[in-house]
C-alpha cells in the first residue's frame, strides 16, 4: 500500500518518512511489505491509511491542484484536516494510532458488533434500533447513502435490530467483520481519552472548508475542528448529508484520495450526476490529473 507513490513522487516518500519518525517505528515497511495480519490491526491500519492518503494527496498536488472543500469518512476526517493545514501529519498519525488503540480497548472483543442495513432509510433504521435496544446500546453509526445505514452497539442488541430492520422492510441486514462497535455510545471511554490527546495538539484554522462528520456542516476554525474529531468517536458519521451539503454548495466533481474507491461508490449513490475520480496510486494520479485538466 503506497509503495509505488513513494517510488514515483519524492513528496509522497517524504510523507512516509514523516510518519515513521513520528511513530518511532517503520510504518512504511508495514505498508509496503506487510505482513497483512499486522497491518489489519486497527492501531496500525489507521495510521497506515492516513499516511497513504496524504502521500496520494501530495502526489496529486505536485500538479498544482487543490480542493475547494474537503471531507472525510470517519478516520478520513483526519486526512481531510491534514490536507487543509489544520494539523501536521506527524501529530495526526500519532493521534490516529492512539485512536485505534482506544477504540479497541473501549469494548471487550465479542461484546460489540456492527451491521449494514440495506434498502431501509435512516429514520426507519433508528426506530428499529430503539425498539431492539431493550436497555442495551444499538443505533445508526454511519448514514452512508440512500438505502445503506450501518448500525453499532452491543452484539445482542445489534442482532435484535437486524431482525427488526428486516421486519420493517430492509432487503438485507449483514453483520460486519469489525473488531469494535465504532461510532456508538459504547465508544465514550475512547472519546474521553481522545479528547485529552487532541486538546494537547496544535490545531490551526483550515485553509479550505471541511464538512464535519458529526454535524454535516462546514467548519474552518481550529476549535470547531478539534471538537468535531472528539465527538465523532461515538457520534454518527453523516456521510449522505455531508455529500448533499457539498452538492448544494455547487460541487460537481469529487476526488477520492486514499486507498480504495468505497466512497466514490457512495457519492454516486447519493448524487448520480456527480463526476467521481480517485487518487490512490501513481497510475490513478496521472489519470485523474489528465481528466481534470481536460475538463478545465
């Protein structure tokens, strides 16, 4: 992950070097060579995705291109903040490694769960979760796009909510292979620990407006950005509302920066007329830059 970026673009290589120095171990080697089972550990996955995303962004920026707005889904919000000058990569990569550790430690393995609910809108999913809670925690965690909501909470409550959603008309309810119930009230212990860590970091006002995950509104001030990162640990990721806001702001072209194209698919489901491009490796950098310059 990210190796061809580092080989092709000196600024991308520098991103991996900065992350290695900040963390005190060779994250770059883990990204480039694995082993995959170690890379999958959330305390490693989070800084690896962040660093690779910034490496891809720096490659993209060598062509003189900059975004008008930024947004990121969950962990991706850190990449978006680094991209627009709100936080240094070194500070962010340490913060997200701790974020992964805190989230994993907040709930013992097996006690929490997440599930994807398909073809049932957010209000109906929330109602099914409320019915299924029975004194436990279960609620929408990610409002991803029309007909796709992820729920999280206690494992048994999630099972009950999956059945309630199917009875309410959901086409499918799929358990997700995750290690913790992210973006649920069960993450409050992790949120408290992150609040202390983030309070100690030097945030700056953003150069470009950010769409906050938890509020789906534009923010630029350092204190607002920090507060949003704290609250998103246990708060719902309002991705559909975030993209709808950007469309209202006149955005017609979206560029997904970082490994994979999951967000590209979600954007197309939210706004089918959107032009969606991606930047994740050297080839996609060149392809996306060419497409943008052709359209200019």
